[in-house]
C-alpha cells in the first residue's frame, strides 16, 4: 500500500502535480528566472544539475542509504510509508531517526521493518558509514515548518521583531547538518489543524 496516491490539483491559472522526470526543462526554466540556485537559502539546483536533482528526489533508495537495487525495495519503501501513515508519523523526523540510527517507533511493526531494512543494507557492498553519509545528504535534519514560519512572520509584522525570522533562517541555512541540537525547530505543529497557505507567502 502506498503512502498516498499521486494527486494533481488544477485551477483556473495553475496546475500542481507530482514531480516527474519529464519536468526537467520546466524546472530549469523556472529556476533560471532570477538564477535561484545562487540564493543560499534555497535548494534549487543549477541548470546542469537539474536532472540529477530530480532523480535524487524521486529515488527513495538514497533516503534509506541504499546504493544498489533489489526487487524488494519498492515493498520496503511502501511498507515504511504505510507504517508512517497508520501511526501519523512525521515524514522528516522519521527519516532523521533512521539517519541517526534511532528507532522510529516502539511497536512491533516498526521493529520488524527496521530489521528488514538493516538486513537489506547489509547485502550491499558499501560499508555502513557510506550508507549513513548518503542518508545525511538526502534527508534534511530541519525543514521550514509552517507553524515556525508563521510565528516568525507574526513576530515581525505584529511586534517588529525580526530576530525570530533571523534565528529560523540561520537554522535553515544548513538543513542537512545533523550534528546540531534543533529540537525547537524539528517538532511538528502542536495541533493537527490543516494549514492553508498561498503561493508567494
């Protein structure tokens, strides 16, 4: 069972669809408007790296520290995503836990999945340290969570305090740094209320 079926949203002026390899030229064109890859606070690829960036985004093996391909890899990924959905697990933090060698859950299903994953990694020729390095490069330790961005915007607009935004930007400047203690920036929103946002905000 997949985590979620691909969904395409289409309105009068915009269409939002899942990333695919066929989007390479469109991504290049969009990024070229302002040379977005030169901005330190974005993860936009340079034109020459766009194809590689899309491949990495679509390949879950890298997030699991896998260099090789096996027939059972899709089932391994789907079972993890299914577990995450059933337990309402945070996507980013689940992969951070795997990257750091921590348990993703206390239930038997989580333990059984991690045993399968460990056995799968052991079957590839690359040493465990290389697999960890691959995961650290593909699993961000921190992301710009909506409630933190909202808090930073409110502090700036309501109180003239830009220090909250400054701290958030400092953290986000190195999203793949797994060696920092970022508990205040990694926790999901305290409630599960759906968040509504708009392009350009």
